[in-house]
């Protein structure tokens, strides 16, 4: 397992993070997994044995049950790992039970601390944009949590690039704690993050945590053109996250994945994970599994190195059209591009 620095912070995290949306698995999270305390202990042990040092959760996962299970499963080993959680989503029916107001964030952090059975959260992430709460209020509340010692680092999740830049600007202007990371969706199934989210991370020194790097299982090799989806599968049916806009392209990508996987004697999922781990700006990929067998397989991706030719083949089959203004910049500005620019445009300049 390799360890990478999280943004401009001094914190080093494993290239694979344990995701825990399936811990508890109640309500809308039921299809993701229904892992109890005993199962959580086994998954945490497997992850730690593989070198994983970060566990990621959120207060909204099974209405707090995921955090409770982590707290009980870790017990006295809490300080042996880093804990990341998130707040923003509704945790009740009241008018102030959601969002990124000072009121909600401080209450949410205290509730997460109790459920996790800890006195601090290593990485506290705002789970989603809140366009109705001033960023000054949100960032001041997060700064308060850091200054109090209850939170060590802060991050964002699911922000647009302009929203991230606005937040970083407010932090700098007011002298408040700065986001060290962003958690985003990024996979071979959908590479929109490369347009702006990856470049802004490289330019501004943010670490990238990737959620759903196997596209919720779509890139596992179980979904094949002309074949019925495996029993119990949730994708390409009523489960629409992540959305699939071009099934033919998805199946082309899966076929390339499977071919590369066969050449290495590994699963397609491992190849998908290794591909994302190798992309510019990515600090860690978050893996969550319904079974211990799936988790063991996913963890093995940390040791898989793809060749430049294999990465290029995957780049080609999953390529998306270059949107404006980037196609224009590729045509006219190739003499003055930064490393952040080139993370997107380099392969279009050949």
C-alpha cells in the first residue's frame, strides 16, 4: 500500500480508503449492503491488514447507523486509523436539520462524535453544496470546529469547480481553515471530473478522494453486453447513481477492462481501481463492498500497476468529447499551458 499526502496538508493517507455506506444498510442504503458490527469488524481488519489507514463515512448513511457501527467496531483501536465523515444532508424533519448553516454543522459534528465514540474527526467534509447559506458562515463554523480540536482537517464533496474556488477565496480572505481535499465521483464510466475538478485540485493543492471508482459495480465485469445483469444487481434498473447516458460506450469500456484484467490474471474491478489511482491528482479511491470477498479483491488493486499502453487504451475507449472552452484552448493556447491545464489537454495535443 502506498501513502500519499492529502493536498497541502501534512496528512498521509493510503491510496485505498474503506467506504462504509453499506454499514447498517437501512432505508435508501439497503441495496448497498447490510453489514452489522461483526461484519464491520472483519472488513476493518481486512482493510487495516492491507495497509488502509482511512475509513470514510457520513452521518446520512443509514441515518447515523454507519457511524455507530464504526464506533462500536473500532472500540479501543480508534486511534490506529483516520476517520472521515460528512454533514449536509437531512438528519431530521426540522427546518434546520439539513444544510451548511453554523447551527446545523455544529450540531451535526457533535452528533457524529458521539456516534463514532471519539473526541475528534480527522477529516470533516461538507457533503454537498448549499447555495442558500453564505460560505462565510459555513467556513467560519468549520474553522470553529478545527480550533476547538474536534476536527483536524476539512474537505468538500460534490462541489463544482467555481464553488470550490469561491470557498478557497473566502478562506484566504478571512484567514479561515482551508479545504485540504475534495471527494468526487470519477471513474472510467464518467470522466467529467477531468474537465475542471481535477485541474482545480492540481492548481490549488487539494487532495482528491474518489467515491464509486468502480461506478457502483458497473465496471466490475459482471455487466456485459447482451447478457442479463446478475441477480441482485441494482444498476441499469431502478438505481440511477451514477447515471448511464451511453450503454454502448459503457460496454465497450467494460470489454477493454476485461481484456486487460485477463492479461494480468486479475478482476476487471482491480483494473478499474488501478486506472483511477494512476490518474493525476488522485490521492485515494474509496472502496466499499457487500462481501468480504469483494473487499479483498478490491484491496488487491493497490498492488496492480498498469502499463502506459494499458492506461492509454482505457483512456481511448472511455474518452469524452472535449467541451468548450477546452477544445479552443487546445487549438490555440498550447504554448502556455500549466500542469493543471495539461492534466486535461495533454492527450489532445499529440
